[in-house]
């Protein structure tokens, strides 16, 4: 399932370009256009899901695949000191693209709390 107006669906279907680092049957990872850290990747399900709020039991497998992709990419990106995985949900969460994604950030010291 995809949404023809969705920018991440367009990246998943290669309709618009992105620096894609990792693709499996279910997930994809590419570099964020506006990086907030030396490594800033976006991990998405290839299927259109709006946000974590739309996740159901049927998505258990793809969520596990996203986490597995993150640990794989931490190695290939050399993030030996640590990294951060975050998903913004809804307007107050700071979500701007309504296709579920995890930001994977690393390569610098992260601060807490986030803004
Ligand atoms: P959100 O604000 O929804 O949590 O994150 C959306 C992210 O998508 C932002 O960090 C933004 O820079 C990134 N982004 C938006 N459009 C594009 C695009 O066309 N290509 C890529 N690679 N990243 C995008
Ligand atoms: Zn989408």
C-alpha cells in the first residue's frame, strides 16, 4: 500500500531520489535531506503507515525489522560510541512527514532533553 501524495512513498518507489543505504523486503533507510548530526538517517516501512499511532499487531514484524535495520546501520555507519532512534508523532511531537519513520542520529554527542 502506498499514498501517491506521500514523499516517503515516492522515495520508496524510487520516484524521487534519495541516498538509500539499506533496503529489505519491508524497510528502507536513506539519509535525511536536512541532517541534524553527522549521521542522520531515516528508517521507514516501505508500506505507507502514517505514524506510530496507526501501528497495530499486524505491524509487529515490520517494527522489528526497523529496529534490526538500525542496529545493522549503526555498525555500517561506525557509530561505535552510541546513537539515537526517535520517532516524532503528530503536530506536538514535531512530525512533518506523515509516513512512519525513525530518525537515526549519531556521530556527535546527543543532548537531553531534546527541544
Ligand atoms: P519529521 O519532522 O516528520 O519527524 O521528519 C521528517 C524528516 O524528513 C525531516 O528531518 C526532513 O529533513 C526529512 N525530509 C523531508 N523531505 C525529504 C526528502 O524529500 N528527502 C529526504 N531525504 N528527507 C526528507
Ligand atoms: Zn507514505
